[in-house]
C-alpha cells in the first residue's frame, strides 16, 4: 500500500493556518454589535465594515497565485501570514468608523492571496481522484474556526473590551508562521518527511494527469482568463458567496435576536450550525471523489440552503426551529467547497490554473462584500432583515442554476472509478 503521510502533514498545518485567517475575517460578526459603546454604527455601516474586507481581498488574488506557482506557495503564504497578523491587531486600535474600514481593508488585502496559494500547494500534493477530499479537509478550517472561535469571541467579549479581542486574536498567526515554515514543503520532491515510495507514486500520477489534458487546457494566461468555463465558475462563485457571506456574517445577529442572551451564549449558539456543516463538507467531498460527479455536488447543497433560508425568514417559527433551519442553511452553503475547487484543476493545465483560481476567487469574493452590505442596507430601508435574506436566497438560486446548466458533465466530472490506492486518506 502506498504511504499517505501527506494527509497527516500537509492538511493539518494548512487547516490551522487558514483557521486563524478565517477567525480574523469573521470575528467581526460577533464583535460588531458591541462596538457601539465607543462609536455608534448603523446596520449599513456594520455591513460595510464586514464587507469592505473583500474589496482588499481581491487585489492580491492573481499576483499571489502566480507567485505561488512560479516561486513558492510556502514562502508566499508565510509573508502574507505575518502581514495579516499586524492588520488584524490594527482592528483593535481604531478610533473611528473610517479607521475601522481602513483596517478591515488592509486585512482583506493581506489575506487575499492565501486561498489560491494553498490551492496551488494542494494541487502539487493530491491527484484529481483525491482533490475534492483534500480541498474539503483543508477547507474544514472554515466551519472549525466558527465552531471554536465564535464561543471564544463571545466569552472574551464578556470579560474584556472588544479592542482586546481584536488584538489578542490577531497574534496567533505570528506563532503559527514558524510552524508553517518548518512543516510545509512546496512539493513532494522538497519534503524531508515523505517516503521514496509516496514521492514516486505522487510524481508519476500528477505528471500523467497533466500529460493527459488536451492541448486547449494548456493555453496562456490571457486565454485562460477569457475561457468560458473560467468565467462560468466566476459567476457561480460570486452568486454563491454573496449568499454564503450574507448568511454567515449576519448569523450571530440573528442568534442574538433569537436569544437575547449574553455574548457567550450567542457565540455558542452561533457555532452549532457549523458543526453540521463540517460533517456535510467532508461527506459531500467523499461522495464527489467516489462518483466523479462535481456538478451535483455543487448544485444540490445550494438548493437545500435556499429552502432553509426561505423557510427560516419568510415564516415565523419558534427559536428552536429557526436554529434548525440555520443549521440546514449552513450545511448547504459549505458542502460544495471541496468539489467546486476540484473543477479548475481538471479543465486547465497546471501552468495557468493558478491564475484562473485567483480570478475565480477574486471576482467571486466580491460577493463577500455584496452580501453583508446588501443585508445591512435592506435592513435599514425596510426595518427587517427578511427582505435581505430573501434576496440572498435568490443569489444562491442563480449560483445553483449556473452550476447545473452551465457545467457540462463531460467537462467537469471525472470517472466514477477511484483507484484503491487513493480512495481513502
């Protein structure tokens, strides 16, 4: 049997690294309701403070992806990790609304290149038959961060000022940067801990996959950026992420309204939906790798999320039922991550897939700005968040439609047969 140390070395270190990044991105959702004592923020201002992160986020997507592919994913992530830690600390030092926007903008700028850089790293370690699982296991950092950090942020807010919460939660990336530097290698040939058998196995399979791609998959950067499939993936991701972040960044406020409890109670209840989302992500990725069906693995969970979002916000339910529906929505919007990010590496050659993934993530994450701000603005205008959540459900519906009707099975789906040697990590 081929050794599989890469699952124990590469994935866990990357999970913790991005979990810290995601904490600094999403803790604002728990903290914002408590900033009003220092300077008041309207609902739209809170939405802007949450969403402006993604304006900075798009800037380094493609440059960082190219650096990761041409230079080093390991070094690119290290530099960004140090920079985002300082930007996260700055969020706790702001004195007015404008400074808060600027600090969040810088945080997005420095965190922006991490996602495509890590996807490039994983593409150098995991063949296509394992890619959805590898992506999903790494991306479990998203719900894990919410599970662990929402209660932590709530507990900290009950015992210290919101400024100290920002500052203290911004420091761990500086420590983890040391672990990242010594534990991660750009590819199997540069890792000291991998066996010769695993190295040869990986290099043989990855080379065969690249050689098997048709000529059009190995086009130049300009052609890749204009490729219809890439633009379609941008569209799917934008509408999906608009609904995703509009939901996740406003979840603590919804829970606070439901419970009227302390910050600690809000934090713990906010973590519940992410526990189910974690299991759903991994299960969906395993099914997608086993069957090779990427299209349905993206589409079906989004439809489930739409149903939960509409039922939860258009019908008056008891608090317990609302929490169940929030769990349904969280699971639905998280499940497609692994299968979706396995698609670019299947349709494009390694030479240009970095730029394509950077473009998809950059433009798609503009939805991270649109979602929170849209909910905030509609809340101010209508006096209720119901309209905002209905609009977010419509965005998810567009994403599901584009994925189902636009992603042709012959292009984005692999064989249902998965070699025994790569079936389980």
